[in-house]
């Protein structure tokens, strides 16, 4: 007999989700097949491959040398996005009406090309390659945060077609917004309320309870915990969250960044081994740039793209999961020795 469905509440986001394991038995549940064979080491048509640097928009940052064969050799390049969702400058928009409001999408949109090889999978990066990629993210986060027009910075990765990746060459993106998204505001409000009542960051308390409980824990290092959250928004969602680190992502030192890279690599390995290598998105979730970072430390959310949202999820805004987070964590924990 299937477990009784339950509603769970996320302390950090304030969202409710429905856990309904019995729905896993319904027919025609979408499931992703294993990925196809790897692309070639080098693709002459790929704008991110070495030698094609002139095919990208202007470069804003580079980690040079070793492993690159481009114009001067590079390990990581960061360029402005050729198809940006946000632009640095734009003319004001006319007011469309009393109940309508629009403004230019001012900000930054950058692409972090984090390896010269076209076929290098992010989850297979060695420690040095991962540190390079994360150092570039940290540097560009700091540069965006220094822009007085920017209120929120997000770094994200789309891996595979189901995650809406446009190119297979390993890369992530940075978006710097002139406004704070509503779900980030909601998390900050909850975090500020919790810290005001108890003196601790809400995320740190959540991580401490997950480590002590162990029910949803996948892995730990000295500074980080990897776990399936109690009320995830997606089946097999993973958080790699700090146990104690500087709350601003651009304030993290190289030693901590290297440890984070190790935890991230193991989290991605658990998805590959435990779930047959699904496409995924990952997001470095951070506090808005309003001086409240100590109340809302950064963490990484990894979202495997295993199913498609249906009418209930899209219309109601409440996610239905078919895997208990405790069962998901057990499967992922067992996948990596």
C-alpha cells in the first residue's frame, strides 16, 4: 500500500509541497533516458572552443594558461552574453497605462566558459578545474555586486537539453538584476525574522538539524553539508549548503571554495550514479545586496530534470513530488562511496 500523501512546509522558502509516492506508479510518467555519447573534444563551429574567441562578445575576465589553446591560452573565459536578458544601458520606456508598468531590464548577463574542452563534463572536473571555474564565478559575482544599480546576483548552470542548455560546451551564467525577485524577498524576510528571534541564520540552523538527523543527509565536509531538503520543490533536489562560511559568495577564500567544489562534485556524482546522469540545473542562491547577507547565507540548489510540470503545478503553484526526500537521500547516499 502506498504511503499516505502529505503536505510539507519549507522553513526557508515558506512554500508548501505535496509528497505523493503513490503517483510514481501512474502510467506514462516521464523519465529521462541516459545521455547520448559525449560530443567531440573540439568543435570548430562552437563559439566557446579555443581558437573561436572572436566569435563571442567581448571578454570581461580570463584565467590564462595551462590547458587552453586559444589566442593566448586560457583555462576559463567570461564574456558578455550574446543574447542577453539584461543590458547595461537602455532608454526609458513610456508608461503603458495606469495598471501596467514596464522598465528597461538593466543589469548584467555574462557567460562563464569554464573549460576549453568542448566535451568536458562539469561533474568530471578535477579539483583544479573546479576551483578555476568557481574562482571565476566569485570574481564576477564581486564585480556585479559592486555595480550600484545591481540589487541581486544569481549564478546558474543549465546542463543538458531538458535543462534548456543552448550549447553542450561547459559553461554557466551570471545574471545581475536591478530588482530583488519576489521569492528571494520572501526567503530574506523569513531569514531576518528567524535571526531576530534566535540570533542565528536560518539556513545554518536548517543545516545543523539535517546533519544531526541524518535522514536526508547525503554527504558532509567540515564546512558543507549535502542533503535533500525536507520540503524540496523537485524530486531528488539537492542542496549543498554551508555549515559555517562567510555569507557573501565573493568573500569566500580559496580553501573554502576548493572544499565547496569537492562537495559539489560529489553531489553531481551521486546524481550520475544514482539517477543515470539526468540533465540538471544548478543555482547559487544568494541574499539580495541589501546588507542582510549575514541572515541569509549562500547555498547551491541542484535540480535534476526528471519530470515535467503539469497543470496542477503550473496553475496552483504547489509542486507534487513522487519520491519521499528521505528515500531520495538514501538512494543518492548509497550511490557514492
